[in-house]
C-alpha cells in the first residue's frame, strides 16, 4: 500500500521557485519598481538556499545569473505572471520518494489568463530541471493552488471554504468530495476548514496563506483585527473564534500567534490585500512582507515568538501588493529531496 506525506513548509528545502517579472506580465507599467523588490527577495533567500528562477529568455537568464551568482538557476519558460505559489508544483512524498503534483491552475477561478502558467510544472520536467529521482504526476482534473494549502507536516491541512468551494474551480465537486480527494492525493488524516475571513482587494477568494498559517504542528499565526471601524473587523473576529475552536492532532488547543491587521494600503482608489500572514519559511530564516508601516516591527516581533531559532527578515512588499499579492505568493519551496 502506497503511503503519502505532505511536508510542512518548514521542512528542509533545496530551492525556492520564482518567476521573474517581465514586460509581458501585468508588471509592465511598474517593471523597474517590482524588479527591485524581487531582487531583494532573491538576495535574502540565496544565503540560505538556491533559487530556481523562471525567465522569459536566455539573455535575461544570463544577466540575472551574473547579477545573483551560481546559486540562482535560470530556466527559460513562458509565463503569464509571477505567482509561483499558485502555479508551481505541490510536492508530496510517496513511499518516501518526492513527487511533484501538477494540479490545474485556471487563474484563480477564471479571473485571469493562465494558459502559460498552467504549463510550468510540466515544463520543468520536460526540460529535466529536476533530477530523475523526482516523479511527475498529472492532476489536471482538479483545480488547486499552493496558496490554498497549509500543511502541518503531520497529516493536518488548513484551507478555506471560500476558495476551495469556489464554483469556478471545481464547481461540480461538493465539500465532502473535495475533502476526500485531498486526503487521498496528499496523504492527509484530516482537513480543517476556515469559513470566515477575507481581505479587501484579494483576487484569490481568501487563500489560507493570506489569513492563517501553521508555524509548527501546534502553533498557528493568524491575522487579527482590533479596529472595530475597519471593514474586516467582523469577518476576522468570526475567523478568530473559529481558530479558538480548532484542536491539534492530540486534541489540544493550538498555541495562537496573532499578527496585526495591516494598516490600510490604497492604490488607484482601491484598498489592497496587505497581510503579514503572507510570510515565507526558508532554511533557517523567515521572510516577512512589510508595508512601510509602524506595524511592521510588531509583525516581525510576533513571528519571532513563533520561530525563535530562525532569522526574521523584513522585505518591503508595497510593490507586490499593487498587483494584489505579496511575498509568499511569488515563491514556492522545493523540498531538499528534490535535486536540481
């Protein structure tokens, strides 16, 4: 009988997958600004592990290899955009062997073009970017994004009903069918559903990685709103009450780390989904999105409680939030068992 395991993000990593922003993406109007942000993210990751970077052409790949050094591995691939968390491979283990699952990416429920991004995982294998010890499995019968999944590495998955029950993803599936499918494909023991909480300006239908995150098998960080005048107050309060009721695999309450609700970020008259929950766990460090706010240090301090043995690195993600995403959204970790 095949045994499956879905690792937590804090498991040792070989590399982070990213996609370089270029003129044929939605970043064209602010390309220099966002490339500076991507460069800061890359420079923060490279001391800890490699980066597998999707680039639009060979020349860009050579330029960025020279700029960032040998731990950056460029791969020429056409992309619609840069949200690697959602179109990148979701890695599990079958009988302790790494397997990259290629789920369908349809632009967060048919909101945006995704024809090129949907081919990325397959392209990585066709180009033999990863070693032959890694298996590729087509799961394009099911729409799923990495930002919708939080694993504790011990068989528990956190997700949101708003996203996974979206009619433009897998509308022909009901909740129980989706839960059963995830348990089977990811090797889970249980799924914890969050039914409340949202961020204004979010295109993902409330991805879990914008709201609630596992920090360890018994610790959860979540966005908390204390301002009763904020439009998010009621929904995030209801989400918090849900989280209070959650129990870990041993039947005990989780240790909870509240993260501040970001101060309002407005661009072109629209509130953007700035969130401190969109942090990235890498080998020996945590990269935290910041928004040029006096709440940045509070968020960093809270995450230091959750990850006392890791370096906490803040990165200004105001450029990313202009396209309604943040730091975790532009990255996807590859476990250390995946050799490049």
